[in-house]
C-alpha cells in the first residue's frame, strides 16, 4: 500500500448519505462550485436550484453527499449526482455517475473514492448491472481515480474502447462551454 493510501486509510471514515429535500441548498451550492471550477457562467444559481428541486424528488436520481468525518455535524463538502435508467442490453437498470465534486479543501482525503464506492452500493441495491460515467481526458486526477476503481473505456464484447460523444441540440450554456 502506498504512503498516501495508508494515510487515507488511517483517517476516520467519512460520513456519507443520500440527500433529501432538506439538503437541496447544499447540493445547489456544491453544484454551483463545480460549475465555477469548470469556468462556466451557466447554468445560473437559480437554474441549478430549480433543477435540484426537481431532481431531488425524482426516483431516478440520487444526490449522494459526503463529509470528511463521520461526526453527524460535519457539513457536506462533496457530492455525486447518480442517475438511473433501464437498459435493453442488460435487462436491468444502469447507473450513470453524472457528477462527482469534492471541495478543494477535502481533496486527496479519500472522500471522492468513498462517494464513488457509495454510488456503487446504491446502484447495486437498485439491481443495476453496471455504472457508467464520462470523464474529461485532461482531468488526470479524475481519470486515475476512476481507473483505480475499475472503470475502463474498453468494451470486451466488441473489442474496442467506448467513446462518449455529444451533439448539442440547444445552446443552453453559451458557445464557450458547449
């Protein structure tokens, strides 16, 4: 085990929970921070708040929150947005890890790993056959985390890499972010 992994393993376990409507404000704040980290101007804080209010009630969406220490009063400093949909190819639901964000002050503490593993647990509990995500190829830290957790672009069935592709249908964030 590396020194960094040993240091993380020696820390108290983080507190992880599924957000409820009472957590909507902190979910909104964390997603706004993620937007700002990317350098986006949109969506606005109000638009994020409206989307969170809608999605937090959606049974096909979960926001997972994490705090660095298991103490009940620790505020959330990280989140996962997890979405669920049925797949013809597996005959079961799939999970889509749409977002993972951890505040700078809590990075390299194992919280991102713990939130992702919590997403695995939540997906398994719903009977999901797989969990998928996309990651920006320039985000080396995120790629390394996901690869260490078993994510891969390789698809055994067709012998090649999966490629996440996008086609913009409406420019809702402005052309600089598309």
